[in-house]
């Protein structure tokens, strides 16, 4: 005689011969799905790892370029100011040696123009005007009427 269907189902279930339904006791029928899930998870993990590496490299290169640019501007500014000091001894009469900040402002503007590839007479005039405005503001800080306690070293005869 044959066993009732409930007994057969219990036997199949016990030996992992279920219908492959999620949550069955032995995971019967899920070997292929588990391999697929592991493969997809591996690909997702590799994608995340690659993306994080690319982002990290981009951030490092951005800040490295920014640091190198600032270093170049400061080097140019120090060299420019040193040339002014050196040449001031050869000129008869008073010569103004401006604070380093003025040279940094000018060199930064020049570098920006050169990097953009748009060095025009109009832009050079505008940069010179900005630099003159900076010198004026620094001179006003040194004015006896100024309440600002910060001081620069622009000679009074040149204000």
C-alpha cells in the first residue's frame, strides 16, 4: 500500500527535497541562487572598492594641485619682492617695498590668468587696479586716523 501524501511530504522535507521555497529547512533548490547572490555581492563590492579608490585619488590630486599652486604663488611672490628690494638700492630717491601680501595677490592673479589662457591688456589693467586698491586699503590701516590696530610697513611718503 501507499503512504499518505502527508508522510511523503514530511520525508521529502527531512531529506532536503523541498520545493526550493525560501525559508525551507535545508535550503533545497537554492544552491544556484546562493551562488548568484554571492557573485552579485562580489561585483557590487568590487564596484564600491573601485569607486572609492577613484574618489580618493581625485581628492588627493585636487588638494595636491591646490597646495602646489599655493607654493608656486608664494615662491614667485618672494622672488618678486626680493628683486624689488635688490633693485631699490640702485634707484635714487625713495622706493616703496610693499608687504608680501601685495605681491602674493598680484602673483596669484597672474597665475590665474596664465592658467585660463586669457592674458589680455584689459585683464592686466584690472589686476593692477585690484593691487592698487589693496595697497590703498593697507595704507589706510596705517593711517593715524585708523582705529585698526594692525599695521603694515608702507612708508608715509608713499601714501
